[in-house]
C-alpha cells in the first residue's frame, strides 16, 4: 500500500486510478452518525474497472442472524454448511439491499459493476457489493499490518448506546475487536481477518464482526457519463 495515497473525489475528472489511491465515493453513517463521504482503497485496476475496499469498517454485524429455539438445533447442525455460506448470508442481503440504497445515489449505483463469486458450496453469486475472499486478502494485503482497519464513531455508538459523551466513546474504541468478515467459509466457520494479529481465522457466523464492503467501480461507464 502507498504510504501517502492520492485522495481522489469520484466526481473529479481523474481517470488514471491506480492501486493504492483513495477514492471518495458514496455516503454512509460514520463519525457523527450522519451521512458523510466514504473513503475507498483502490486495490486493483483491470478491464476498465477498479476494485475498491472501504478504508474503514462501516458496520458491525453478524454474517447470519440466529434466533434458534431448542427444537431447531438439530436441523441447524444438519445444515451447518449452508448456514455458513456467503450466498445465503444475511450480510450479503444487507450489503446489496439496505447498504446499497443508503450509501449510493442512482448515478453512483450505475457506476458499480456486477461481479460473480463462488460460494463455499460451489454456488455462483452475482453481487454489486461484496466482501473480499481469503485469497483476495492474501493477494492484495501480503503484509499483515496493512490489513488493520479503523472503526467509526457510528460503530462505537451502536456498541455502547448508553454512553453519550464523545470522549468516553472514543476510549471505548480500544475495547472493540477489529475483526472484519470475509466471504470465504469452511468446515470450521466463516473466515475473517483477526484484529489482534491480522491473520485470517475462522469464526461463528452469528458473532458480530466488522464489515468492510468491496465493489468494482466501472471506469468506462464513468467516462460515458461525462
């Protein structure tokens, strides 16, 4: 990663995006729980598209929600692999539903390309917004320290709804595990980047981890709209 990346507004005429740049694109709840421009890291540029990953974690949520009753446990365990699958995850639905609607206006949505991904069960999904895979993390973040992410005040306020003093909330940030989800899953659970050592680990999908959305920005579409 560039030590001092270029920061580019998506509305500007800069078309020479390269890996390591920071792009301002879309708006989401961040520091003051208000919609503000989102910073995205450019991980790759290929075929007139740029692969973007949110520079900071934008949410904290479960990969798949769970409200099991005792009589449902046996059925859940029998279908555990399906429960841990990206294609069936609540997080995938949220990214391509509520997050899509909140973060991007219609013009921005038209610039986001669809992409296809293989799930843990060998199923192919088509997504506009997705999570990185384990292979992509290892490819684009070979140095583990580059995988470390920051969290927003929005996330801290959700974790500690009873604390209203901003200085006290800022101190709470150190208490939040900075694990962030990947879309890869295996027999031991859903994979995530662990905040304490930045290695890829496996976890329970019903745990709440950080979310760093990813997308492919269509550069040729952007040129056509000018």
